[in-house]
C-alpha cells in the first residue's frame, strides 16, 4: 500500500485500486494517479452500482466517500464511479 497512515492502514480489509480485490483491474484514472491510494468496496445489484471507501487527498487528509448510480448501463457506470474516487485523490480540500 502506498499510504501507511493509521487511518488508511485500518482499511486493510478493502480492495486497493490497481493492486487487490475488485480494485485490481482499476487504475482510477487513465494514467493511474490514484493506484494504491483508493481503498474501496464495490456493490452491484441489477441496474445499480456503488463504490464506497477512503482515499487520502494530496494534502494527506483522509476523505471518506460513497457513490451510487442506477440506470440501464451498469457496465458503463463502473468506470465513472472509479473516476470520481480518483478525482478525490487529487483534491486539495481546504
């Protein structure tokens, strides 16, 4: 794992983008900026996708997120949810 702060380390049961679990095939962004930072759990029901987890921003603050989408294209929604989580990594949320 890239970030070893206690807050993020406590989330070791969740998949890490680009490295493990359901996040293994996910770069988060086309250039992989969020690989190893986003720790999240996916959820899928018919027509619904969810992604919830934690990510440290560029200033080191731990951000908690939960995204959900519904509609006729759950396959297309998954990369968009990943992109939202990756965008949080680049945030300097002051």
